[in-house]
């Protein structure tokens, strides 16, 4: 709970609180003609629901480039 309060107040994120998730394979599925959904082979962990920013800090491809 204290992590959420710090981030909601705009404080920097402590590196000790970050979690790196191993690479996840995504399949592109066309559920409705012309619209695609990406489905992963693993379930993502529950993220913290912050007031002013998403729970995901960044997403990178398999080469380490930010997406």
C-alpha cells in the first residue's frame, strides 16, 4: 500500500519494487474481421491500480527496445 501512495504522490519508483516479467509469446487473432487481438501464452500478474498512471512502467521487445 505504501508503494501505491508514493507513486500516486509523484515520487520516483524505487528500483527494488520493479518486477521484470520473462518474455511472453503473443499470437495475433482476428476476432472480428479487420480487428485483431493479441493473446499471450501466459497470464500477466495483477498490476497495482495507480491514480495517475498505469501499473505497467514500460514494455520492451525481445531485443530490449521499448515498444
